[in-house]
């Protein structure tokens, strides 16, 4: 990952930067873009979830899928941003589909007989619930 840009690697991070620091920088720099993508995705509106919720879940999904050394598999920033865009779209579609499945199965009826607080489809369709 050595480059001639003062020892900085891809996305302005050095080899010694932690994975968490890398994702913090990514979230700070590109969160607005991910939110815009979520707003523009028809599945977001259909799901009833906020664009910010979709954005957070997409970053979580990408973070869980890419190892610290995995950044090297992206040839440039455009390829990485394309991957993040795909994550946003994927999360929005999964949340919308999950909501449809729940509705069709009758799990979202008012009279469930459960004392459990209703959870949003975004919480129920977390990355832990479906394969990467």
C-alpha cells in the first residue's frame, strides 16, 4: 500500500490506521452521498425507513464485508463508491422486501398478542439476519 503521497495509502489512510479509524473517515466523508442515494432509491420510500437509517445499515454492511486489507481490492475511489452505492440499494431493497414478507404473513397486525415493542423492518433485517 506504499505510495508516493507522503506514506498515505488508499483513502488517505496509512497502513497503521485501524479499521475503525478508516470507517470513521469513510462515514464522515461520504455519509451525505449515501443518504442522497438512499433518498433516490424507490425502495427506501416504499419501506418507510429514513434515508439515514438505510445509510447507517449500508455502512454497517460494508464494514462487516470488507476486511482492513480488503480496501486493496478496489482499484480506485470510484469502484469503492460504486460498492457503497450497491450496499445502499441492497439494504433498501431488503428492508422493503422484509416489510412485504412480514405484512403478507400477518406479523404486523395490530392484535399480535405480544407485549414486545414493534421493531422497524430495518432492525429486523440487519446484516446478521442475511448472508453477506
